[in-house]
């Protein structure tokens, strides 16, 4: 299939920076009307102004997506401003870095609340609009760490495994309503993610790879939306890790233990 983005109506969460910012920009360039949401209102307004200056349409709803009131306000804005919804991009997320035994229950609960529960509940609220949408699609931005977990990010990995598994189940359930579900599983990307982790107790000794740019991930995501793809891994080393783990899981297990100090 080929999905037409022009004149579609979209929500992008976590749109104040990184991948979310770029997905929103590129959707606008393709002619979508956007509801932008994240916690940082000033950054959202900056993006909205950029979109409007280019002739696009954008509305801003700032708030914490872990809160029901924020999620409801976002969906209400799409209905009020654009008359419905065709594309929901669940991109908002956060992480913590350090060994699980050095962490606390608050880190686990906050990560799961934002990365998994908020996305799931956004979908629940948006479903009535999506069912009436034009070629509707849900885009869940997961992670390569939703395919293969690594040490020092146990809670983050758990949240992305949950989001990916949920998406697979939901894809079958929503097919009867002709709603697509796309999972985007980026690898290392040039974002502010590691500058904004909620709790850091160690610096993981992972091997360094050249990161992808948010613009690259966004371009691949837009293309996948247009083509009706089910999942993409927009990162070479991400593909390599997935295949290595499928073919030689015990080898990957041994490699992971070498990173724990």
C-alpha cells in the first residue's frame, strides 16, 4: 500500500527534541497537520512556529504524558483543531543508567509509566478517532534494546520489550479496523536521551558506534508509514545485533557479561 501523508492529522509525543522533533518536522513537510506534545512548552512552541512559518499547521499541548489529563488534552486537541486523527506517533520516552541492584523502585516505575503505560493509554484514548481516520496508523518508537537487552539499562530494556510485544498483539487486534501498527526500533542516535536520564548510578562501558542522526531515523520512519511497514530497524549495528543474537544467543550472552564491571 501507499499511504498519503498530505492532509493527514497526526499526534507526535516527545516532540520537543531528537527523533520526535524530526518526525514532526518531516510529517509537516509532507503536509500533515500536527498536535505536538512533550513537557517542554518553549521547545514545542519553537517547533510549532517553524512549522507554521513553512505554511503548515501545528498545535501544542505541553504536559507529562504519564498523566491522564495530559493524554486526554492531546486527543481532544486533535479532535477540536483538525476534526480527527490519522497518525499517532508514540515517541516520548526516558531512561535510567546503572545496575539494577543500585537502582530504586521509583526508577523502574517512572520508566515503565512513560515508556509503556503512557503509550498504551494514548492508543486507548485515540482509538475512537483512529477508527474514523483516513488510512490510520499507530507508530510506536521502541528501541533495538527491545530486541536484545543489555546490562546497565534493565528497566529501559524491559519497557521497550513490553512496547514491542504489545504492538505485535495490537497489530492483529486492530487489523479488523484497518489500523496499521508500525514499530520503529532505533539504535544509537544523536539525541539528548543520555543527557536527560532520570537516574544514573554508573557509566556503561559499551562499545562506541557512530550514531545515526534523528533526521535519518525520521526519514526511514516516514517512508515506513507511507509503505505500511510493520517494523523497521533504522540502524546498521542494530540489525547486526539482532541477527547475531538470533544465530548465536549464548555468544551474545557471554559478550554482555564482559561489560559488567
